[in-house]
């Protein structure tokens, strides 16, 4: 038997940092990931897909968001999707899953709302562990040990929760014993909750989210192809993500550093519109070099090419040269003010430095604006 293991779709997830355009892009990507999983199942002749919880990000999505993943799954009629509620979308009384059932599931989608064995085929039984509340101190998989299935059949677990091996305490909600597969005689235990792909043992895996949703995730953006014909599962990760999330650091001291940074960032991805980048920048630049940095990195250039740029320039210092101060304006009062601000940058505390740097930037922009108005 070959199947696909996925989880943590988080359809409808809100990204507070993102503007409307980026938000729409990232939310659509989560639906595109479902389609990628369906295509993978068809290409690999794996007609069973196990979705280990957190299909939706919130308990109360609007009607369109509620229906969208169902419509994507409907497009793959030769594939059967098996869903369970997770901690983000638990099966509460008159809650989200009641709404899903009321609008009608596609014929190829099964929502398992009860912890009871379900026959996948003549030789294979699924043991689903749906969550009925966001947080529970009981192990949602405990019932699997005593679950009754025909003798000699293959048993597969499907659950959503934390594994004790992650350093959890006894008070961690939805805590799953790391040896549950052995205890319950499972050929495979498909888990959700952890957003990166992770093996807990030969029989127990987290698939991770198929579309990354943060800069601190590793090994996300995948689904697992699971072949159960051998003595132990053969598990192969396949990429499903539309976007990559990366963190980079750089130090810039002059124009050459800025040009090198521009080339380095452009080499990160062939299609930069697929990349969300968090860039931690530090160094000291003149006004001219800072203008170059704005043009190539911060405001246009690479920023325009990326899906999103999160730029941390807390430790980037602007230090105008004497010539730049003289050329910026003929106003002696402004020149003296800029020199005093530069002295603060070089000698004062960090908080005063940041205030001085902001003041220098505002004065620079005001002087440039006055020059343009005079030229017009």
C-alpha cells in the first residue's frame, strides 16, 4: 500500500505582517499546496491521503474559506482524502466540522470525527484520533492500543499532538507517547502539529506543513510518500511549497559591499517572487552609500523582486562625510545640526544613536526635497 501523509494546512491563516497583496498570495499558496499534494498522489499511484489535523487555521472561517479546500480536493476524484480535526480546528459542538458536514463533503473526502477503526481496504484499517477540544491532558492516541481490528490486518494511526521526545512536560496538551506505534501494533503513525518534517522512529512521522508559514521553520513545505509493502515503512519527502522563507545576515560598509549583497541575494532563488526574506543588516554607511542601499535593497531593486522583505536595520548606522554635509545644504544651521547629530551617532548611547540616525535621515530627505523644488 502506498499513501500520502500531510498535515497542518492552516487554510485561512492570517499573516499580521503582510499587506493585502502579500496576504492574498500566501493564503492562495496554502490552497495550491493541497493541489500539489493531489497531483503527487496521482503521479505516485498513492490513492489514499491522510491529513493529520489543522486543515483550517481558525475555528470560525468565513463560508468561502470553509469551502475552498473541499473544492480543491474535489478536483482529484480518484484520490480519497482522510481528515481529522486538530487543535486549531477541533470538533467542537455545533462548530466548524458541523458546518463542513452541513455544506456537504465531496464523495472522495472522509472526515473522521470519531475515534473508531475504519477500513481502508481488505488488509488495512485506519485508527483516527480526532481532537474534540483545543487542549486536552489525555493522549488522543491511547485508545489505539485496545482498538479491535481483524487479525493479521495492517493498522495505521492518524493523530494530531505533541511527542514527549520534544522535551514536553506532563502538562503539555495533546501529548502523544513516542512509542505509540509499537504499543498499538501500528505499521505507521501519521502525525500532525509539528510544522517541519520529522521522524520519531521508523513507524512514526510528522509530515510538517506543506506550505511554510514562518522564518523559524526547518524542513517544512513537504508531504510524505509512504510505502507500506516492506517490513518497515519507506518514507520519502516530496516538495509541495510555492514559497521559501529564509533568514540572512549581512554587514555593509561601502558601495562594493552593497553590490555584493545585491548579487548574493539574487542568487538565493531563480524566481525571487517565490521568496520571503528576513534580512538582518549591520554596518556604517555614508549618505551616498545609504542612498545606494535604499535603491538596490531596501526600497526598490531586490525588495520589488521578492514576495516579501522583512528588513532589520537596527544596527545600520548612517555617518555623513564632511563633504556630504556641505553639499547637502548651504544652510549653516542645518549643517551644524547634522554635525551634532553625527557626533551623537559616534558617541552616545544606543537609544540616542537611533534617534539621531532618524533625524539625519529626515533632514536628508527634506534637503533633497528642497533641492528638487528649487530646480523645478
